[in-house]
C-alpha cells in the first residue's frame, strides 16, 4: 500500500502521463473471433483474449460501421517514473469526464534501447469510435496538466492571491458576497462546477485554526446564504490546510462547490484505507479541556 494522499497520487500519475510516449493508432480496431486457439492471429493483431474456450483478436478494420469498433491509443512509460495505479486512475477519470467505457491491454515492452529509448511498461487502450474525439481531447488536457504541475497560487504582484482579490486588483475573482469579517468570490480559473465560490476572511491568516470564532461563523453564514441563493440541494464545502492536504493558496479559505451530477463538482476518491479511531475521542476531549476559551 502506497503511503500517499489522493492528491499526491493524482500529481504523480499526471507526471507519468505527461512523460509517457503517447501514440494514437490510425484507423479503427475491433475484436474478431479466432476459434479455440490463438494460433491463427494475424500479424496486425494487437492482442488476443479468451472468453471461456473461445479466442478473439483485436485487429484493424476497414468498415467504419463495424459494430463495437474502437479507436486505439498507446502509452509507453518512462521506466524512471512510478506508474503504479495508472490504469485504474485513468479509466476512472475518463469515465467521469467523458462518459465513455474503455478496454485496456497491459504488458512489458519487448522493444530494445535501439528502437525505443523508453522501454518499460506499455498500455494499449481502446475507446468506442464515436467517443474518440472527446476521449483524446481529455487525454491531451491531462498531459498538459502533467507538464505544468500545480504550484502555490499568488497574486499579480507575487503576494497573496486572496488579499489581491480583496483589494480589487484581481478582476478574475469577482466579489459575490461580503460581511464585516469575510467575503466570497467566484472561483474562475479552476472552477469545479458552475457556481463554485471561494470564501475567506478579510484578515490574512494561513489556516482554519488561525481564525477566531467570529470569522469562522461569518464564513459559514456567507456560504449558507450563497447556497440558498443558488438554490443548491447537493453541494460540497471543502477546506484544505497545508500543502500535504492540497492547499495552494495560503490564506485560509473554503470552497462551495455545487454537485450537479456524477461527473461535475468534487469526485470522491474511493479505496482509501480506514483509519484506526480507537482512543481518539478521549484524546480529543482531554485536549479540548486544556485549550483556552475564546472570548465571544
């Protein structure tokens, strides 16, 4: 089991896909029956698969109306990277982003250093021909993200991005709501859904635990008002503290992210290992008893 957060896994595999040799094969492919043995596979077959006692081969087809025709693309991975979990990660992302299913054939490259400097592991992927344009466009977007990994966000002058939004010098984050201690702006560059807003205190403070109770209360009140104004029934409120928790703007803030459907908004990562919570409730109560009480 890898000791990394979901955000770290995503960043690692974005780098993997950006550095992989990516090729879109010409034409279309489909599975054709072979009978009881793969010995009759053609020289153009990319793979042979068995369903019970019957074999099929994945081969080029000339007829664009062939049922279950696939557009095929491949990745040859840089052996210096760690592609662990790549197939599941990309399949889940493409299914959410494009609504298309896929086939995947994985193997170890037999190419030598003379004809393929990367070597290592390869994947052949197939997507339904009708969905190929949007699938390939999404892969291009992922590869571009991997070439330009996320960095801490700063304002135009190199200072705090949210302080710049507060003083009006950042038109890309228009103000939508405000109170004495807090404001809400529209998230522009990395909006996860229509209506995605960011809420933060007027006072610059790095983390949620640096805020006083009045600031925290006003932030939550503004979030509730905007959720009601947008008529939201399904949405997430997200808050990150520290770079390990995916914070990239180091001014405490909360996101209101509408969840319009299964693909939009936040998509929760599955498969995480449950934590051992034994004894934690008693520990929290003891630590709370030792904290000073904030003045109202």
